[in-house]
């Protein structure tokens, strides 16, 4: 499909839009004050080990310590076994014919080895950021180092050559493995990326030589610097986009910053000369994202409800544990057969759901509530359609069959925060709950609080209550008789004052 990369860059942020068939497909945003750190490599110090959770915390010089699972520890680099036979018997490498996804590699998760036998507090270790800090969690880290190039991912600590799972031809897989085996270093690892399909030796050599030199420099820097320290900072968003998104389907890259345009030309001249002619400087007066209609699409992607062309709609609700997507027929009532109406709505929703998952970068556990279908044949059609649409998603997904309740459970790999997490903060008024107590509820809470107060041997006869405006109005419109009854029953005087600074759920009782 015809694609374009549109980049809006300024001193405060970088925004990269991938446009497919004139429609915004993915958006990447990097605020320079809160730059992502996935891919960065640090020399850290183990500060705490939790045997019960098989996790270690490592000080890498950031605000929060990184957390390292036992399965993300390269035991070959860390363990000094007294018994060499034990080390050889662990079978740490995966088979050569295993097919891998871009940027991933197979490894044993150190089964049966307690983390306290692998690491000690105060120990220095070289680690790489696997996931950005998210919420209250520190960064997830790994000691399996990966360095990404245009056509390959270099894994200096893993003895394995693998191929992207998107390359399906077995003969091509074998050819690529043999090619990399000839030019790579022995007993080190490589993943041939999807961009390597059909490439020859001369296409891989620049990648291999550059990544080898980068790793050698990293090791020298590690030997000469004290922990915690940063050893390697990954490319910025613009250069990562050129490396990872600029494939044969992309006909051009348009950028609105002259300085970054010149940097792109210099970068591509050195590493990707065939792309130089496809890079353009945007010169119009209208902001670039407005000119291409991207700004509107970003704002739409922050909404909860998305309408379908037929009149149906989907809603997307993101919680801490999972994302729930609900499909509804809405205004679409069909013509004759209800099953046909439901099937058509569900199939239309499938395309929109996959599109929204990519655009919003939604990850983790996802539950899709399709409209209930009576026929098993209909369920199979919807599931097959969903599976097919997800093949175009660069993020790894795992999907289960439609349940009896019409639910689909799936997972989508999450590396960075979603679009809403990047652009939005939780509402300071509702504190992210999405709702607040009604004035009626708060009014009744105040009345119950008064009753508790006066029944606890209160000697004060005049009570002052400060309430927010909506509660004040309700007390003097609908509940004034209730206040009068309390005053007569307990022989007290209640003065109510409005406080415009109070949250709708808050009130103050002064005695």
C-alpha cells in the first residue's frame, strides 16, 4: 500500500505520522523533555533482590530503579559455574530454525535458577531498557542486549541466527541465515528483519560493520566508566522512523524542520543513500499536520466513541488492567435478517478496531465485546476477519476464539504508552474515575454526618456547613425540610454557606 511519513519537529517535541492510503495509520510522539528511553543501554548496580518474585531492582541513574526479571538475565555473562558440565547442560540457546519476530529473540527463561544465585546486591551489570517507565513502575530492563540496524538486529550475547516471522518462505530463510552466518561473528546472534527480504551480502555489510563497532565501543565505555551511567542512547524518533518505517511502500518522507531535514539527508547519505531522493522539506505556511489533515485525526483518536459508516459504533474504555471495546448497532437497523445486520456491523467494527489499536497504540490485555451472533458460521467469519486485519499490525498480537458470550480476548505487545497516556493527564476533578458523586448523594452524606455529630453528646448548638454550589442549591430547594426537621429534633441551628473552591464531593462541618 502507498505510504508517506509526515514529520512535525520543533524544539519541544517530535511527531511522526505514518499515512497509509491517505489515512493516518500510526502516530509517534516524543516530547523532548520526556524522551522515551527504550533501547538505551546502561551500566547499573543491583540494589535489591526479591527472591519471592524472582525480580531484582537495578540503579541505572534514573529517578526509579529498573526491574529485572530472572528470565531477562543472561546467565552466560553473569554466572561463574564451578561445574562446567552444569553450564553446558542448560541448553540456553534456541534452535537455529526457530522463526523470530523483529527485535525479539528466543531464550530459555532460566528455569529453576533462583535469582539470588544469579545476582548479588552491589553487583554491576550492563542492561538495556525493554519498556519505558509507566505510571508508578520503573523501566523494565534486560541483560540481553540488542542493537537494531536497518536490515538486522544484532544480539552480541546470544548465539543464534533468526529470521522475522513475516518472512515466510523457507528457502529465503535458509539463504538469509547462511548469508549472515558467513559475515557475522561466530557465537553471536542476529535477527534478519523484514526489511532484509531479498537483500544481498552488500546490503547487510554496512549494518554488520556498524553494529559490531558500536558494540565494541560500548564495551570500552563500560570498562572505563563507573556505574550507574548511560553507555548508549538510542536514535531519536526521526532517525528511528527512517530506520524502522521507511520501507519499499513509503514513497516519500516530508519534514517541516530545515535543520532536521538536513540531518536526515546527512544520515541517509551515510547509511541509506537510496532514500535521499525521497526526503522532502515542507515549505507551506500552513502547519504541516493541518495541511495533511492529521491534527483532526489525532483529536478524534482521543474520543471514547467511534462511529461506523453504517451507523453502528464502538466504544473504547481503557482501565489499568485492560482495555474494553464494545460494539453496538447504534442507528443501523439493517433491512430484513437481524443476523445479517449483526454480522455486517461486527465486520465493519473489526476494521475500525484494528485501526484504532494501531493509531492509539493500545497494548496489554484487550477484551472485544462483539454483538452476539447466533450462528457459528458468523462467529468464524468475524474471527477470521480480525485475524487477517491484525496481520498488518507491526506489534505482536495473540488472539483467542470468540467465546459463547461473544467476547474476544487478545493481547497486543506494549512497549510505549498509548496515545491518551502520551497526550493526556487524568482529570484532576474526578481523579481518573470518569465520574463523581452527584449533589444528591453528597447532600445525603452531609445529613447523615449531622445526625452522627449531634448524637455524640454535642454541646455546640450552632453548626456551620460549607458546601460546593450544586449541593448548596439542592439543600435549599429539595432538602430544606429535612434540615428543618434536624434542627427541631436536636435543638440546633444549622447554617449553610457556599464555598466555590470546594470540590463537588467535599464539604466542611464547623462546630
